[in-house]
């Protein structure tokens, strides 16, 4: 039986007495671990800053030496045939927005995505179970699988639909160009024959590019082209395909000299 002393000094463990330890635990100073620890500031933080400077320097060199791969043709707000496409990580939002009419676009662009983003921010407070196994957290696991499956599906649909739209636009432009193709330009029949590039343009090119060279829904503008005469002659001869439509070859069947004169006349409109 224990003697009557301070009750906080003795505890019964079976038939023995164990003194209560009242030692307070304090973290050991840095001097107890020579060579293994260092102050956070400035020693540790200075190393992180140096690594960040090296990374940013390498990134700047990469940006300068390899510019962003922009599209071949400059942006044209008057080009109604252009079909925009965001980067891959925004494709699911781009596709999700298509399911909302113009009057309710704010729901698909702001309200619903913002609601799901808020749920992700509140997830640590909404699901406070200590279990880490997915089978022990069926609600959270099911919601996460549904969200991931939805993102994958919407991304796939955006890629497939964009490809189909581009192919349909190119086929429509090619069909329109073939239907609007006029008769071949008259050839020189004598040494005194004079070639009029403006008349040749009106006969062979204005149906797609417009009489004022400003472009139409079927073909881009020809004003202020950043091309050489030889490049324009090559396009006239061999055609061209791109994001702004398709130009079949042989739309103008004049001689090489006439093609050169036509190219010079087009490039004179700056």
C-alpha cells in the first residue's frame, strides 16, 4: 500500500510504484546537430532563391530561342470561316459551354464551373473522414470519378467536333471555289495583245476574294499581304490550304508572265 504523500508524485502500476515524470520537452538547439541543420533565413531561403533564379534564367532562354508556335496566318476579325480552339486544358470548358444557348451562357461559363471550384476549395471541411482508402469514402470517391470522367468525355468531344467542323468548312470552301471558277483567262494571241491584271482578277479571283480584295467568307483578304511575287505566283499555280479556307490550283490559267503581272497587281494594294 502506498504511503500518504503527494498524490501527484506516485502512480500505481500493478504492485509497483512509478514516479510521475514532469520533464518538459523542448526542441534541441541547432548546436546539438552540427552540420545537419541550418537556419531557415537566410541560409535555406537563399538556396531556394538561387535555384529559382537559375530556373527562370533557363526558362527565359528557352522562350527567346523557341518562340510560341503561333498560327501561320495572322488573326483576322473579319474572317468568319475561322474556328477558334482553346488550349487542351480548357477544352472541357469550351465543350461544356456549347450546351448552353446564348442567353444562358453565363451558367456554363461562370456559375456552374465556379460552383464546382468552390466545392473543391471546401472539400477538406465537407469530407473530414480520417480514412484514406477510396473504398472507405464512397461519396467523395464517386464524385471525383464522375468529375474526371466528365472532363475526359468533354475534352474528347471538343477535339472530335472541332476536327469535323474544320473538314466541313474546307470542303464547303473548295466546293464554293469550284462552282465560282470562271472560264480560263484568254491567252495572248499576238504581239500587240495587252494583259490587264485587274480585269483578270475580276474574272478569276473576285468571286472568292471580293471585288475590293477585302476577302469574303470563302477566302481571306488580299490587302497588305506579307508575301513576295514568286510566292503569290506559286499560290496561283499550285493552290493553298489553311485555317482561312482552301484555294484549289488552276483558278487562273494564264501564262507565267501573266501570273507574275497579276501577282504584282495584287501586292500593289497595301
